[in-house]
């Protein structure tokens, strides 16, 4: 059975899409550590990040760089932090989190509760900060 993230890519499960190309997809984390917390995934379903090919990791990082640059423009922060956990969803993903300080990367922090309108607005703001 397809992962929840593959079902998001297929449009079977809704998401707040930020960016997409032929190989990768970026959408808002539904339990964000900060406004702009985004997940970047490969469309090819692989559980463990380090099982992706060298080429996939390289291309995914370049795609994530574009998204991180747009996040920083849309949500000014000290830096955008990157983390790979993958303990919950078995489909490789990179977390991109706008940071004001190191503690913003603590995944044990309470998550923000946002409305559907707020999520949609955040995704739109990041999307419109991507290079055309
Ligand atoms: P982990 O696998 O530990 O990196 O965590 C998976 C992340 O995916 C968590 O931060 C969840 O909030 C997030 N997540 C799970 N399901 C969804 C979904 N349907 N839409 C957006 N984010 C999700």
C-alpha cells in the first residue's frame, strides 16, 4: 500500500502544497514547529532517507535549497534548519524549519495549531517567494 505521502503526491489526500517538480514535492507539515515548517519528499517512495541514490539525494537537496530560500524570504528567520527523522512516516523526507534559535528545532516542542486558512496562506506565501 502506498505511503500517506505518496497518496498526498497523488492528490488522494489533501495537503498544503508549496512546490513540486517531476521528482520532488514540498508541502506544509500539518504539526508545525513554526510557521513555514515544510516537508520535502521524493516522489519515488523510499522509506529510509539514506537508501535514496546519491543522485536522488543530490537533486533533493538542490530542490530543498530552493524551498528553504523561499521559506526564509516569506518568514524572516535567522536560518532555516534542516532535519531528517523519519520515525513516524516511512517515506523519506526533509524537514525545513524557520529558526529564531536552536530550540526551534526541538521536535519535542509543542506544535502550532493553525487553521486551514492559515495553512493555505502560509503555503501560498512560500510558493510566491519561489523563483519563477
Ligand atoms: P517523522 O517521520 O518523524 O519525520 O515525522 C513525520 C512528520 O510528518 C511529522 O512532523 C508529521 O506532523 C508530518 N505529517 C504526518 N502526516 C502528515 C500529513 N498528512 N500532512 C502533513 N504532514 C504530515
